[in-house]
C-alpha cells in the first residue's frame, strides 16, 4: 500500500486547487457511496483530488488510488480496503473504476463490510452502474461530469467569472445579460477559441498539441476503456473507429442505417448498437423528433459529434460553419435539458423551437412558430427572439 500512498501524495501535490468544475459544488460529499462518471479528459480525477485537498488537511484517514495501477495486478480492492481500515482509514477515493474487472462487486462488498468507510469512485461515461450484477443502484449516488461549458472556459482562462444561467434567463433577459458581458470583455474571440479547443480541460497543458491529444483520447476510449466495459473484439473496435470517421465526415447527419451497415460491413442491429456505444462514450450526440420510444434499437433522426472540439480534431479539411453552430448548441443545451430535433427549426426544448445561423439568418424557416428563437453566431448582443449563440454556453 506504500506505493499507492506515495503516488497519492505526488498527484495531490500537483493538483491545482483553483477553478473548480460546476459539478464540484453540486455533489453531496457526505454520501457514503458516490459515483462520478463522464467522458475521458473532462476532469473527474482533478475534481476528486481538489475535494481531498480542500477538506482533508491531515491525510491519515483518506486515500486516493487509481484502479489501473499495477499494484492491483496482485492485490484486490477488498485487500486495499481491509488494510486501509486497519490503519484507521475512512475515506476511499477510487479512480478509473472501469479498468478493474470486478469493480462493482468489490465496491459493494466494501460498502457492506465497512459501514464507517465512505467511497467515491470515478469511471467512464460507459460505466454500467445501474445494471451491474452487484446492484449498486440502491446504494450509489451517481453524478455525470460533462466537458467544459463556455462559461467555465472563460473562468479557467481567467477571463471572467460569470454565473450559471437558466434557459428562461437567456430567453427573457438575453439582451441585458449580453450587454453587461460585452461591456467588459471581447466575447467573440473567446468564443472562437472555445469552439476549437475549450471543451476538455487538457487544453491548459498546451494549445499546439491539443488536437493530437484529443485524437489520443478517442483512441484510448475505443481501444482501452470500451473493452473494459463491453465484451468486444478487435474487429468491432475497428468498425467503431470506421463508423466514427464516417460520421465525422457526414454530420449533422440523418442516418440511413442500412447504408451505414454496409459501409462498416455489419448488420442493422449491430450498427444501431455501435451508435449507442459511441453515444455512451460521449463521442457522438443523437437526437429524435420526439423522446418517446428512445432505445437501443431506435434509429436516431439526427447525429452530431459530441462537441465542436472533436469536429476540429477528426474532420479532415475545413469544418462547416453551420455544423459547428448546431453541434455547439446541441452539446451545451442537452447538458441541462431534454432536446429533440424539429421538423421546422433545428431543435426543440420545452416546446420552444430553435434555429441556429449566422448574422444574416432570418425567421423565414420558423415564422409561423410562436415560441421560435434564433441562436445567432457572430453577434455580441441580440434583440427580441434573436439571441447570441455564445450565450447558450452559460447553462452550467
């Protein structure tokens, strides 16, 4: 266990304690069992370590361990808990749970056997917490960490600390809110930066290498994280990679499942399953015209990459501006709201229809819709139902 303690101390000392993610203050840290899932690279590890740094001045009762550490090749998680408990440990923080084969059963055993021990674990967004054999759903308080919102990007860049807005705040008061913001900062250049490299916190490690690191993250998700969660072979991983690259070239895309199936040499059921896997891995977004009937075998009506940063990293050549706008809007709003596509505008949220576009965009497409709004790119301040696109990045 000494190896894990040394590693914990080293990582903790290198953890920044400023600029905490939106989820940090939403977590009930007093819960006995907490699960934090999310896409690779969104900052789950930092979130845990920041909590430890802020709340445990003495480290005798707390331990952080990554479950992909080589120590676990000849020790079990239960072994760790027993030794930790013997030394008076009460707070166990476990990272990369999906990389440990029996994670669910052993965490349940620790929870049941050590009633004074609190456990926080992180894992891939693909982690099957609610259908695991150990039945953790009755015990765990589960949270999902999204990538950075545009608001968080501005905070992380020390540009401006701004409050979270609700959709109603934006729809009713956008002109006043936007005017106050642009009176203090040049918002459009910052927005362009965010669209290209602001969704994953790793951009702080260097802009020049960001797209390459993002490609490496995608490979790690498909080659390492996915096989740890799903029973798949190399040929399936290859097909998933091929499918992702096909979608990258087509999005926004109304899928022809039979054609997709032929392109990756599989059947319809497998193609739909692969789309579901890519969605759970937070590599794509899928939407229906209605949320009714949403399920594994339901064909999505529209497919996007998960976020605009992936567009810049995966799309060969110039990225279509309209694609960027729709992808950003879908990504930011779906983090907080139930979003569907619309037969007249681009999206529908809470009965309201939204159409994205540039400065010259008119209401022609949604003119007969009472609750119709334009999310307009390349403007600082809007008016009436014309709202700056960047303002939808303040929802979390």
